[in-house]
């Protein structure tokens, strides 16, 4: 009788336990069948690959939980990106992005590590390969909560503005120097140019897709309308230029017939100059060594200005003077006007001790009649360095420095380079 009563007392708890176990088993199985909820993250219109995730389902009113893990592919995904600020989005609507990590490809520097709101303000600064990792969260209360992991390799190619071609100035005087700038060119496209004004050769500036050419307006160039034609990637543009007359002086000069016969009237002296210096007119270094005002190499009286019509020893046919003559005492230091490379340093019968200095892009300084030289061919020199000393060697009537500036075979005025007013400096800035 007592056993029957005990059994009656035990039946309800056992029944409840069986019910609880059954409910737990059913919830456990049900959670497993449902699996992880679908969560996706997109970068612009491209879905990132899910590489991790877990979901915890509460059982028996939260007394227990079942943790579900996803099965994800081992392969990665590469997404092309062509915008500076790609946007992230997560689905479904009740999911949220909890962390975004962006690094350079291959374990490089961390570029961003924060929340999704902060990432919306991030901009890619340059093309390249990157690695993006994203964590998302979903909380559905009694149905479960979890975290999900996504990643992708990014190939970023930022859009570039359309190519542009500009002049540093379009209204010019005889003797001026202008810069033609080509910007935003596609990779591998190098512009070319041509003009009646002369030499048009482009050099890279160091900025991607950007090139500059220095174009001369010689002292003898007729006042008229000209064009500079630039071709890049199959596109050709014509840039108009107006050249106006400059006022040049007339000068009488006397030099001994002995000096003239040994220099300007000597076939040997002229030939030596022709085979040594003239070939350098058409050479150029791609590196642009200078972008600021030139230093006047010697201080002194300008005995012969740029562009002068000069009559020598009573001749009725004038010569044109392509540089400036600076009168100074014998032995006065000659300083480097701007950074560059010495293309030639040596003695020539016609021009005496001579230096040809390349400033980049074909812009060259020429120094004649020096007494001595302190540099050699191939030397890299900086503004203010001593190049040598004033002399009276070669075709010279007294101690002075003949200084001239050339682009190709055209001589330009050095004065806008000395005072910084040349438009090429504005273009460089």
C-alpha cells in the first residue's frame, strides 16, 4: 500500500521531467534544422564572402543555449572597386555592422579599424590592393543572437578626371618661356607635342599622369598667332598662343681683329664648337631639377643685354645676342643659377672656358669666356654652388660672363627666370 502511494507521488515529477526533456530535445532539434539565419554584407553591389559565424539559440526559456557554427568555403573573393568611397550595407534590416577592418594587402598597414559609420567617411587615397574584414551582429531575442564574419580582397582603381592640357600663359613676348602641362593621363600614355615656336618635349613631373613641356619663344620669332599641338592617347588638342614684339636694343661693339680671327672668324674654332656644344641643344633629362627662381650667376653691369642687335667693328650686318654679358672683375666667382647636371665643362677656342648646365626637360644654362672651371662634365650641382670664375677667354673683349638660357635651339630671356616672374614657376606651383 505504501509503495503504491509512493509511486503516485513520483509520477507527476517524472512526467514533468519527461516533458521537459522532450521539449528540450524538440527545441534542440528544431534549432539545428533552422540553422543560422541568412546574413549578407555588400560593398556597393558586390557581396562579401562569409567566412565565419555563430548563432546561439536559447532553450527552455533561456536556461540553456545551443551554439550553432556555420560551414564556410576556404576560398577567398576579390572585388574590383572603382570609387573612392564605396558603401557597406548589411541584410536583413535587423542586422547591424559592428566592426570594419581595412588593411593593405599582404598584412600591411591598418588603414581603418572602427564602426560602419566611421567607414562611411573613409576614402581610398590611391589605387592598390587591400583586404577588407567586416563583422555583423543579429539579435532576435528569444529566437537567438549571433555574430557573423565576412571578408574580401579589394582591387581599387580610382576614377580619374578627364585629361587636361593647359598653358602657363598664352599672351607672350619675344624671349618668353612657357610651360605646357598635361594632367590626368591614363597609365602608360606619354604626350607628344609640336609647334612652330620650337622644341616641345614632355617630362614627367612625378605626379601620376602628369607631364610638363617647356616651350621657348625666341627673340627672332615674328609677332603673330601660333599654336602648340599636344597629342596624348589618340587625342590631339591645339593650344593658341599670341606672341607680341619685344623692345631690343641696338649696340656697337669693337673687338680686336686678332681675337676675331682666332675665334668667330676661325673655321676650326667654329667646327670645334659645332661638334661639341651644338649636339647638346637637342638633349634633355626627364628629371626636372628646379621649379623656382634662378640666381643671377654674377652680379655686375650688363654690358650687352639679351636680344641686342649688335654691330661688330663697323659691320653693316648686325648679330643677335642670345644671352646677357655681365661685366665683372677677373676672378669673380660664377655661381650656379639653379639645380642641374653639368652636360659639358671644358675649353673651346670660340667660347673659351665653357659650361653647359641641364636643369631638366631640356632647359639649359650656357656659360662662356670663364677664366677657370670648378666643375666637371657629369657633376650634379645645386643653386649657389661655385662653377668657376669670370674671365675673358675665347671671343671676348674684356672680363665678363656670357650667360644664356636655351630650350632646344631657341634662346630665351633669363630675366623672368631671375626675378621669378616667368609663368613656368606658377605652373610648377
